[in-house]
């Protein structure tokens, strides 16, 4: 449904009198299958939104190729726009309009007849659980309700692909959970969903496949499960105020395959976490290194990001 090769975008910024070129996207290759939820994961500033805006024809690529739902991005941007829906981070509802008015107008802008637009709006309002306040002004809605209207606007014209840019940013936990259900429903109804996020739990819970982006480049792609399987063994996190001393003691341990440090502790990659923990405790105790806490867990998407980039996505 989406195929990109070498997609690139740079921007020119001014620093005083000097111009500086910033490469926001550096040769991105993506392949998104029909009917899947595809996640674009990475820290703020990684190039996710720039890539999304190129795929949605809002900005032109500097290089590379892309096809979306069979339409060529550079040769047929109008064809791409007819096939996609786009939901930006900032939202798109007007305070003084109602959800029903917004949805009917959006459908009409895509050439749907008035009667069909009204019928579609009624169906979408029911699907997104908006029917009870469809004729109230949008300024009276909660953040979660307003975000549901945003996504309803993105799919009212029945696109083949919908792009969601950080769909749950700023929502409370209950609204986030409801939004996840809506995204899954769109996939189950046959729509291809491409979403950007910096929430690890969101990518893990929602996405069939993901690509992890950092500094304008894709550093890993695959299903969340397969990416985590690529990191062998288990992870032991040791919290300590004496990070340097702990790292020196444990770095040479035979059972440690890799060690990473952070501001508040060390992260150890080991083959068998349960067997390694007593050895870690004895080694730190023998070296009189103060221990805060110790925790065992299987590799996460944050561990994948750390392995690929050398830093934690949470810290980024």
C-alpha cells in the first residue's frame, strides 16, 4: 500500500547571517502492507512528521520515490490525496462548528453528494461514539472527543490509507485506550493505518509492524515481537548512585554480554537473568558498591532503540 525508496528532505535554517542545511529525512525506505497498522516510532525531532507530511503531499521530497495506494507521490500528488486521509497533531476542528457540520463539509470537499455526505456523517458519528453530542459545538467537547472528531474527518471520504500523526498525544489514559480501540477498528474494517508515535507502549500494543527512526534515518524495521527477539537474552537493570563504579565491576563479568550506563544506573544484557541476579548482587557487595534496586525484564522496544542508537528512547 505504501512503498518508498530513498525519500529525502532537507531544510535551510538561519543562524544569524549564516544559512545552515538540516537533513530532516535521509533516504528512508518503507514498505507498508495493505490492511495493517504500521507504526513510525522515534523521539521528537527524528524526522517522523516530515516523512509523514511528504507522504501526505503537504511538502515535496528533495529526492527518492514513493507510491501510495498505487499513485505516484511525485507524478500524481492529486491521485495520492484522493486515496488518503490525514490527521495532523494539532487537530482540525472549528470551535463554532458541530461535529456533524464538520463531517458533512469534509465529505462534500471530496465530491460526495449532499445526501450521501449526510448519511456518511451519521454512520461515522455512530461508529466513533459521537452521535450523542454530534450537534453541539466542538468547543464544548473534551480532548478525547475532539480527537475522535479529528480522526472521523480523516476517514469520512473512505480513504484506502489514513495517516495519523501522534494520535494520542495529550490524551488521558482512558481516552488513549479508547483511541487505540478506534484505530484497531479501522484496521479490522480493511483500512491501512500509518501512525507516528513516541509512545513505546502504543507502538507495542497497536502496530502489526514498525520502523524505528532516529536522526532522519530508519534504524530498524519489523514486527514489535521480531525486533525484541533480535536482542538475545534478558535485561537486568541496576539502579545505583555509583554508576561508574558499578559499571567497572560488572563490565568484566563473564555472564554479561553487553552493558549500558545511564544517569541512575546500568543496564546489563545477560543470557539468563534469574541466574545472573545473585552474581550481580555478590559482585557489587564485594566491591562495596551501593545498590538502589535491581530489576529483571525481557527486552522492550526501548531496548531495541538503545541497541540500534546507543541511547534510550525514553531519555530522548
